[in-house]
C-alpha cells in the first residue's frame, strides 16, 4: 500500500483568496455576459449558447480521439515503468482511477494534464521523457508526472475551474506552486524536483554541464528581486527559478 498524501495539505498560501476572487469574477461577469447577449439579441443568443454547448461536446470527443490516435498510450507493455509510477502516485493521492498517460512527439519540453468530459489524461512530450531519463535521476520524471496528476487531484482541470485559471492568472500561477509541492511530496526527493526544474531551464543536452550551486545562487537572487514576481503578471506559470527556489527551500516565495 502506497503512503497516502492529501494534496490539499500542499496548496500554496494565498490560493484560497485568489480562488474566491476568481470564482466571484466568473459568477458575476459570466451571467452578465449571458444576460446581455440575450437582451441584445432579443433571446436569439439562447440558440447560439445551445449550439456552442453542443459544439463543445463534439470537440471533447474529437480531442479525445486525437490524443488516442496521435500518441502512444503508456500501459503495462508500453513504457511500463512510467505506467507503474503514474498508477502508484495516483493511488497515493487517493484518486479513484489513474488518468490515461500518453507520450506524444513534439519539439519542446513539456507535459500537461487535461480533462475531456469525465475522462482524465496526462500527456507527456517525448522530449521531456527523454530529458528526464538523461538526467540519470529516475525520480525526475516522476516529479513531472506527479505535478500533472496533482492538477487532476486538486480539481484544476474541471471546466469551470479551468476557466477561472485561464482568465485569472494569479490563481493559475499559485496552482503551479501547489502542484510542485504535491509532486515533491510524492517523490520524497527534493533532488528530483531540483533536477526536473533544472531540466526545463536548459534541456537534456546542457543539463550535465550545470553547476547546481551556482543555479541555487541565481534562484535566490531571482526571489530577492522584487521585479521578478511583477514580471509574471501576464504569465500562466511562475518564473522557473521561482519555482525552483520554492521546491528547494532556498527562500520564502
């Protein structure tokens, strides 16, 4: 039996406040927009809203088919180590079912969590899998997968919560800190988190040339710079070195 981890114990400070602000904005502005379109079009917009709902349902089915038809599904035969790691971490998070995990080819280092209807997915780009393996730290990839599983476990991928994150960026950035913390707890190895985030900074080709002590110093300087946080205003994710500093415990961020 895997050690259970309550993901809510790792939610970044300030998330509650910003979540409330985001939901208020959605629940206030959303109905106003709908009401305005209905009044302005003498009710004809209702038809448009219904059509949009049907199109959204169709898009979900197409997106699900696209993922399954253009990526390799991780299972007991395909990349079984990744499959077992994902299942174990999902169990540790108390998830009723492990999301389907896929590997897709692309020229970037990335991964993401997505939910289509009731079906949850974690998509890993091949470069991030290769890069994590190239670090020599087997838990670096687990940290990346754990981060994406945390998005599902914390409810970030729901339709309405996803809209709040999309349009209220302070919440989106706090969610990334939360998922880093959950992933760090899952792998139980700060070095894995450190390696994973360092990998995102420079890629696998240069990773082994990194001086991590110098990177620690740079991360501390970034956190100390009051303009670092201000520079994130239009970003969905915090600066990588602010994330790095937080998981490494280099400074309060």
